[in-house]
C-alpha cells in the first residue's frame, strides 16, 4: 500500500501536533496616526529628530483574536508563577501642550491567552511515622518442631 499525505489521518484539535497558524497583519511602514482598533497594537513608532515639529507616525498591526482583549492599566499577568495573559501597547497618542511640551499617552490592553490557573489543592501534612522498638511488637509463638532434621 502506498503512503502519501492523503493517507495520513487528520489531527484532532486536542492533539499536540495540531497547529493552526496565527498571523497578524501589519502595515508595511509607519503610516498611521493612531492604532485605535480593539484588535490592533502599536508595533512601532517612527523615529523623529524633532518630536515637536512633526506628527507621530505609528506602524499598526492587527490580530483578530485581540478583540477579546480588554483595556488595562499596569497589572500583573502571572498567578502562582504561571503566565495566563500578556499586556501590550495598543496605541500611543502624542499631545503638544500650549508651552510646546510633548506628552505621550500610552494605552495598554490585556489579552488572556490561557484560562486562569485554579489554585492548587492544599495537601495535608502528616507528621512523621512513629518509630517502634522491637519489644513493642507481639511475636508469633514459637512452635516445637514435630520432627528433627538429621545431619
């Protein structure tokens, strides 16, 4: 029987060999003034020599599963030593004050990549086993032999 790719059974989604490619769509250059979509993040900021004279330009990327993310401030994304989410910069806005000062507002969102880990069960600690002396054990009675072994 000939083996080819058609004879390989398909993987089930719970099989560790199952893989779905996940691709983000990124702009080729710094062409956006902001990345405001709930499925976008700021992948880069255009380098500028004079930040007050020119508008800020961003390179935005989008990834559809990020629609499930939520707006966050600074937060911890690990619980019990296990990472369950990641925070990312979704947008950066530049403001120039009346006095010419430049301020950047950084927007952070959180994407949960795994369900939160349930707390581990508490194990009961049992004291060390008791040590007994040989005198504390009852021994089986010694019976006389009904015969003797001849040498």
